[in-house]
């Protein structure tokens, strides 16, 4: 199992034809550097495909996910990047509304 300490989501779309080198260059461009044990998520413009680049401390892994129907709940109104919790990544990968999970979904006042 690959250890992941931090999960970053890029709001800007990535061409899904991009390979490892192109995705790594985008990580450096958007996040400043590819840090060990960090995962970096990208989606295409239609948000029905996602790529994840993970730096495991030795090298990088690139994985892709495609939804057969529907779209990933990808933020479009922001620019730059967001950090996610593990539970949010799990929901995002399934196409669920990850924004309501974790600290973002906490109700503090009734």
C-alpha cells in the first residue's frame, strides 16, 4: 500500500492524454513541487475522468479513473488547489459529493 499523508486537488483541468512527465510538470507548476507521500488529483474539462499522481518517496505513480456515467464533483469556481481529507478522496473517487464530508460538513450552530 502506498502511504499518502496529504491529498491535493487541482481546480484547473488536465488533458487526460497527459502522461507521467506532463502530470508531474503540472504538479510542479501548480503546487510548487511534488512532495513525498502526497497525492495530486486532476480532472478533465468534463469532470468525468480523473488522474492521480502520487510521489511515494522513491518515484511517482500515475493512476486514472473514469466514470461510466455522471461527473466527479469538481469545484469550478475556485482557482489554484485545495487540500482534501482521506474520506473526501474516497467519496470523490466514487463520484459522491465529497464537499459535505469531513470538516467541511461539520455543523457548529443550530
